[in-house]
């Protein structure tokens, strides 16, 4: 019984590691593909959606790295980020000390790097969080998925960051 349990745990853990590596690799490959394009894309829309409140601690730095690479190749590239899972609540004003790095990085992306950052107002409302609970450098959009669809309809390329 102990060996069977150990085997099951090992399989679950290896599957999780494989899934995380695959997602990271797929996103990296997608960025590399975009970098290989001959013409500047209309724009890039990064979608961040996770179940963990602290996910922006890894997702935003990773996104910033991608943005740096993309802007080095395409300096005038329009870029936006939509976060619409539990991670978006790290951006509440009341969490600016707990998630100081996340708030600082968000301000840098929005104010210095000309990136639009949107959170989902519908999901926030479902969690009894109002638009006023987010700082002014965070745009609260009516619906995160609809905002993503709007960007894609304008010709933006969707890049998803879901897991780490």
C-alpha cells in the first residue's frame, strides 16, 4: 500500500512539473515566434488568470521580461495586460504594503512603459470588491474576458500566463 501511495504521489508531482514546464515553454515559444515576425504586430494582450492571490508576484516580472524583449524588437508595440482571477486582488489599494513589489511593478509598467493594465470588474463585484478599492493606475474594466476579446478583435496577439 505504501509503494502504491508513493507511486501515485510521484506521478502527480511529475505531471504538475511537466504541466508547468510545458506552459512556460509554450509561452516562451509564442514570444519567440512574435519576435521572429517581420512586421510589428498591432499589439500584444497578456492574459493572467490564476487561482492564487500571490500569482502576480511571478506573473508580472515574467510579463515585464517578455515586454522588454518585445519592445527591444518592436519599440512602438502596443501592449496591454488583463488579469481576471484571484490574483487581481493583490492590486487592491489595501494590499499595497503586502504586495509592495506587485504595486511598484504595476506602476512602472503603466506609467513608464506605457502598458495598460486591466482587472475584471465583474469578478471583483462577485467578491464584493468595488472599483474604488483599486488604485488609479489600475483600470477596472467591466469584464476581463470581454476586454481580451476586444483587443483580439483589434488584431492584438493573445499571450496567456496561467501557471508557474
